[in-house]
């Protein structure tokens, strides 16, 4: 498969008046054409920051890429000028934002908001051709074309999210980043949106990064999984590697233990002990050691490398016998 996106040793910081937030710490990631990857982790793990870094839309003067490379088709995104970034966003890499209530403009019709993408990236098309493309994409996401002259407030939450998907896909991008696209939706609409995204991905052969808290969504829609904690990817592999549950990072084990089991009677779930680490004061060594049931003295002092067996990679000393894939940041 062709490599579309490659992230190498990425570090992102937020500089606030009170402290420096270490949001992303040495992330490595590769996305291939047509691949769907799930990016999983608790709130504050750095998932959305990674996505915003790819598009170059970190908060101005606050968010900064301090080290690393983000390459789209071999070109470093961080070195692109404003014109190159505008040409890439929406046309080559698109994003479905988490909350359709806030990502859509309330005073512009949904048709005009979709049309704006074509106006920016397909100037050679006539107005009639653009209208036809808008009608086609609306039909593709399950919205009647005649509703294009309506405003966002006239749509339900699920329909707003469909509009967001239409905006993201109208230019048929190489890569779609979906930032928790079903969080605000009820389970029935959620299932419809996930099925829609799956069908569109297959039809357009679009690569996808699905950012979510829900391991069930990943199992249903993704080919590979990356588990993120405290700005680091602690486990990555195919869906089979991770969901087989024979070998998992202690953090991934904790996430699986939080899922209710239908075939067992349990009075309480088994949560991960402790709290997510403070990104302004990250601990030494393995970032998960304070919450890990297997932690040793070594874990408190040394940062584990990335240990790999086949397609399965782990950032944990328990898998040191697999062999060191990279030198890490010890």
C-alpha cells in the first residue's frame, strides 16, 4: 500500500500563561492509502492535537510543533506556506469535527457551506457543475438535495453530522480525519453514521483516522489501532493484534476491562486506578507507571522503547523480548 501520511517523533506543546502543556510526546504513525486507523485514548491523551497538527491548525501563538516531521505524500507539512496549506486542507486531507453544532455556520445555508469547498479547490468548474456535485454528495450522505437551501438549525444532530461529512468528502480527499464524529449522537444515529462513513470510505478509497473513546467503533470500522496515553502511542497494531487480547499494553488492558461483559454477572466495572497524568508535569520514565499494576522501579526511571513483533508494537518493558524497533527517547 502507498504511504499517504507519515508522522515521525512529533512533539507538540501548548504555551499558556500558567504552564507549558506537553500535549504530544514523540508520536510515530504511518497511514496508507485506503487504510482506516483508530486512534484511541482517554480525554487529554493528545488525539485531537495530533489531528490538528496534521492540518496545521493548532491554536495560534499557543500551540507549537516543537520537534518532529509530518509528511503528506513525502512533503513536510510544517514547512508548507499558507498557500500550500490552504490547497491541502479540504482537498487532500479533510476533517470531520467533533461537534456539528459548532462546526457549521448558523447563518449560511448548508448547500453554500458545501459549495465553499468547491469554490476554493475547483475554480475551473462552472456553477452548474458545482451545484450538481453538491446535490450528488448530499444524496450520498442521505440528505435530499432540495434541503440544500436550508440552514443548520433546521436539521437534527444526526443530519448536521451528515452535512459535516458531506463538506469533508465533497473534494474526495486522500485522507479523512474523523474527530469523535458520533459522540453527540444517540446510538441509532451513531450506527447509521458509522455505516455511512464505512461505505463512503470503500467507494472513494479514502484513508481514515477515526479518533474515538469507543473500542467498539474501532472494531467495527478500522483496519488498525493506535492506543494513546499522555501524548504517546503506547500500543499499535492491526485490529486483530489488539482485539485478540493475548498481548496488550497494561493501559489497553485497562480500557478493555472497563467494557461491560454481556456474558458475565458483575456488580461493578473494573476501572483503571488513579488519574490521567498532568500534562504540565509529566512523570519520569513510563508515563503510565503510576497507574500500572505491573510497574517496577525501572519503569519509574526509564522510558521504554517501541518493541515490535510483526505488525504489533508496544511501548512497555514487559515486551522487551520482542526486539526493539526504534531507539525510543531514553
